[in-house]
C-alpha cells in the first residue's frame, strides 16, 4: 500500500512498488484519461505532471511518485473551467481520434508553464508525442493560440 | 443484469448531465458520451432522427468515428435535410443487433475504403428529409392546414399564411406515429443551397477528448470486470503447444491462465498490469511450424523472381506493349520495392466481452460493428438474437479494425471460460506490433520505351507481391479467376481507382506472390505503393525525355481533366513555373483514389545528402463534394503524417517467421518537429459520384517527396523506408 497525491487528493493505492504510475492511476485510482500507448516512454500518451513537470508515467514506478504532486488530465481544468490549452484545443478543433490528445495537452501545459511564449523551435524540441492521426498542424496553431490567451 | 449495464435512456441522460459540467471521476458508463445506445425512451421520428421535447436532436448513423470526422459529416447531411438547429444535435450509434432486427435500416456499418460519407450520403439525407416531412405533416395536422403551406428552419415549423410556429420537439411525438412518405418522391437539396452541410462545423467530442472524459475501449469499466493479457504465436501459422500455468498462477491478482483457440494463451487477472506481468513470466511452448524459416530476404527473393515471371494477371492494358518495347529507340527500366507496415493505431487492439449461455455482449472499438457482430456469433456459438455489440469511438483504425476482428474472437473465447464475468482484453503494444494485418509487400519493375524523337511509346508496370484479397476476401479473387483486382488501385482501367493517364501502349500486370504474413487494408491500401511506382517513374521518364515533370505528365492527361485540374492547382500554388526558393527543391505527384482526385507538390531541403526537411506541401483534393472543408483539411494534413512516416521510417521486417519490430523505438512515427506546413486546396468538382477523403492523399505524399529528393540530389531512391538508405527526416 502506498500513498499517492493525485489532483490534490490523497489516495491509498494497493500496488507493488514497481508498478508503473500509469497503471496505478488507471487501474487503482480509476482515472482513465491518462492513456497507454507503448509502455516504453516513446509515445507520450501517458504524460502527467509530477511536481509540475511533464513525465511519462508508463516508465515511472508508482513508488517514485510517493510524496510528489501528481496532476492528470482530469485535474488540469479548474472545476468546469477548462485550462487554456484545453480551450485552445477545442477552439481549434485539434483532436481527431483523440486518444493521444490528453498526453499531448499535458505535455503542452507543462511547456507553457516553463515557456509562456514558446517559439516553434521550443515546440519542436519539447513536444515529442506521437499522434498517428497527424494533428500536428492544428497542435502547433493551438499552442500559439493558448500562449496568447 | 447489473443496473449500469441495463442503463435506461433516462439514467444515461442523468449520468451524462451530472458529469457534463465537470469531470467524470470513475465514470462507470458502458458507452462513450457520444456513443449512447439507440434505446431512447423518447419515440423516434424515424430510424435516423430522435427529437426530444426540449428540441434536442439525436442523429443515428451506423459508421464508426475514429478521428476522420465521418460522424460529424454524416450528421451534417441528415441535419441539412431535416433543417434542424445544429447547435442542438448530438449523435449515437445504433447497434448491429438493432440493425439486424430492423432489416438493416441503417445500412452498412463498415467504415473503411473512405466510404463513410461517399456511399451513404444519399440514404442519410433521405432519412433527414423524411423526418422533416413527417414533422411538418404533424404540425399541419395539428393546425388543420395543408403541409404545403408550412416551411421549416432551425427546428421551427412556420405556417406561412398565419405566421403560427411550433418547434420540432412539440410535434416529434405525433410525427413518429405518422406513416413515412416514400423516399422515391423526395428531391434532395442542391448542394449549392446547403446551410449546414458543406460548412466547417466542429467535430463532435473535442471537449470530451481533451478532458479525458471520452471513454475508449481501453478505458471501459464494468462491474465485476476482470482483465486479460494475451500472446498469440509470434510466427504466423504456428500453434500453441503448451504453457506452465503453475509458474504464474500464484502471482498477485492472477485468476486464470488459459489457452485461446489453437494459437494463443491468455492470463486473466484483477488488473491488466497483473495479467501482463504474469503473461511476461509465463513459460510458453510454441509449435512454430515451417514458417519459422521465412525471412525478409527470402520473401524479397520470391518477389524478385515474380518481376520476370511469365505468368501474371493483367490489370490494365492498351495498345500493344510488346511491339512498342521491341521497336523502341531506347527503353529505360527501374525496380521499386515497398515493405510490410503496421497500422500502429494509438489505442492498441482491445475488446470487452461478457458471456452467459443466454447472452453474449461485446464492447469494442470497431470499424465495422457488423463484422464484430459476426465474430461474436461465431465465437460464442449463440444465435443472433442472443448477441449484441456496443461500439465505442476508436483510438485510431486505419484499416486494422474493420475486416479483422481477431481481438473480438479472443475476448469472447476467454469470456466463455468465465460465464457472467465481463472480461476486458487489452493487447500490449508489442502484441499489436507482432499481430498486425500488414500493408502488403510489393516489388515493381517499370519499363518505358521511347522512339527516336523522345516520345514515350510504351509503359510496362509489372507488380510482384502479396494480394490482400487472396487472404482476406478469397471469394472475390476466385471469381476473378485468381486475380486480385484491388492490386491495381490507382492504375486500374476504370472505376474508383482508375489510372489518370492514357498511354499509347501499356500493360499493368501482377505476379501474385503470397507469403505467410497476414496482409490487411492499411490506410490507402494498394495506392500507396502504386503511386510511388507510377509517379516516381513518371519523373524518371520525364527526366529521360529531358522534359519538365509536369509538362511531361500533361501530355498523357488530355482525357483526365479532373486529374489534370488537381495537378495544375498544386503546380500553380507552389509556383512550379518559377524557380524554387534558394536551397529548396520541388517534387510533384497526382492520383485518383477512392473516387477522389488528389495531387501534392512539396518543397524540401537536403542537408549533407541525407537530412531531409519537408518545408511545405500543397495538396489539392477534388472529392466531388466537400461536406466539411475543415475536416477535409485535417484529413489531408494528417495524411501526410501517415504517408511520410511510412516513407521515411516504417518497415516491418521478418526474421525466423516473425515480425521483428515490437514498439515505437523500432517502428517510429513522425513528431511535430518533422511536420511540414500543409496548404490544402479543396476543389470539389461536383458530378454524380462522391469521393472519399480519409485515404487518397496519403499516396501522393511519398512520390512527391521522392521526386523532390531526386531534384535535390540526383539520386533516385526506389525502396521504402528511407531509413534503410541512411536518409532521415529532420
């Protein structure tokens, strides 16, 4: 049994310490907005924030998240008010199938926290999530729109 | 039956309303927010349309949403004829079981071949028009006036002579009791008059997708549910010999270790992570069979022999190619090759099944609910009235989730071993990579002949490689005398994939060389390789003739005005007649596929001879009609991600009979840094035939870039992926 702080709430989670944080979040806490795409930190679909930084939760042992503040996509909005990245995503009609988009949104939210007005080069260097539908053109537009919001 | 499985419409609405404003923590709904079952307590107007007293409209369509926007587009077409208030529209999927009971009123469920809109636009519009007529008749009856005196707009019926109005919601109940008018007498709107269709409406569901509320198959939760991880014999055709369950049955959470059919073994546990961990630790004994000797090299050698084989199926011919080649002043030839590729949907394959002797239910992201239904019938052994499939929106499909329902069969087989318990079967990415239904391998020998004046006198395109239909739809191949007509997509004599050139003497033929690797319909299907073979070789021929590649193509396009129009459109927009900006090099390609005409022109730079940056792509699409231009733009831009990932990075190689690539580190996909700027030209040409959008553009991505690479370096690259040539996308 370990204790995880997720979206401002404390959760007692019954997992082995080396269980990936992704599966603790999905299967123990029950938050399924964080997605499995590869399990080897390649695709970014599982991106969450750990103490404010974007991390790929599929390769982080749950035990390494103890004592940290975890934010998942479900905790990004303030109540019913969407985060500016989420809003830009809706305004620009970014998601296609949408499966990778929660991870993409989390990665971008962390980027904007770091660099409020990112350049295209900042985006290229930081946002490395895979999207098989190919939403990148709209993603880039929406990042710049969110930065201006 | 558990309460949450037997959710009534009312409960469903309350549940979704409760989470609508905030976040859905631990959402227990068996359906996605946008994928309610068609079991409304409010009576329907007709199969397509349900209108509630508050004027909200539910439009039911059978095709599947996997990111391509088809549900939004189809709803726009229904709403256009219905003349309802678009802001009040939502959609839901009917189930295959309901479709069966109602004499397939919703038509085909199959969502592939870019057919979602182009083959159902007529009956969905008729559905909307019929519903509108019934609503008007109900209002007219209420007012005791003639229906012809009433008009409709934005869900309001107006009696013109008196100005009386009533909303759809108020008369929907009465309308549903009226006899439906005969669709034969209905005149659908001229697209010129469209107000909802033809407009760039936002697709449904974006808010759910960016908040994590959207429930994918992977996310489904049912009370009492267990999770399964599976491994099928990695050598296709091999069998499961045995496994040592005792080694893992004591591991945490493990409930069952079981054989699934002849070829697979699964572990069932409380969580999927426990199931997967135990499966990874399970000693498995495979009977690999004779295919374990097959490798990429042995397959390539077999295909290579086909390039000069005497027997080949003729796909398209004109004139007399033999004489043309024999009498040529000179001939040039080139050999091309295209590899196996995996669809790599972001959401790996999955299905959830619950079986009892009286009922088998499956929840699945599927491109074809009826194919899933058929798989449930077969795997459960139950009759149709005891089976049902609930569709969920897909986390990508690309052709993997339509004709192939292997994951459904597996889930039902496992659920049969645990009657009453819902079993969620999830594939790992590794399983998804190993057990693809792969883009077929193909080699091609192109030969062109010129006379003494550099006129092209003949073209021979010899394909050698795998047939998809021989494996997936053998009856079609049998009927065609052994030929696979789909092999000739993009170079066919006629139809939705007809060749966009007329050559004086031409032969396109196919030496079929099938392998043990299961092929499938991979977004774009056979146009992907055919466009590379044809459009790169057209460049080679133009170069050999000392002519500009666009001018050279135009010589053979007099009878193909719509192909020519898209080619001209991209040439003009990119400035083909003027020199490219310093350091940039251009390439171009065109094709007709899925009844749409597409062309692309690109600008690339090449550093150090191998670092390719695609700066800009101009793409033109003539799909006859443009139901939602913004979604077409997104499909076109996304097509370049799919097509260029395939060109630069993707190959599934075979070693010891199995696919070697197991995850994205060895089967890569483009990232945002590599994304070119895409400019779409949407130029619907009208006419009786509607074209598809999801697939055609993919095929022009690769040849346009390959032709630009030649322009930049003087090197012809004739096999995919470019990583095998040391070329990378930056």
